[in-house]
């Protein structure tokens, strides 16, 4: 769903932190949709506080 947001909001940038099992799939989706300059995937961030503080919107997925 969030892959459609950059098309709807021209100034939107998406940052996905972490190095989980879905990283390769997400990178392929970014490339397919030509969103390399809009979706940023820095990998594992040791101290994410400043990254989180810079966000206008923050989401934290989890599974139970």
C-alpha cells in the first residue's frame, strides 16, 4: 500500500529501516516502480532516535 503514496504525495519520501527477510522483495518493488530516489532503505540503524525524530509519520510493524 505505501508504495502508492509517493505517486499521491509528490514530496513524500519513505524510509524503511532494518535488514529483515523481506528486504530483497522490497528492493525489487522499489526498482519496479522506479522509486529509488523516494524510498530509502538504510538497513539496520544502531541508534534510530534522530531518524525517528526527523519523521513526520512513524510506523512500527510487529507480529504477535
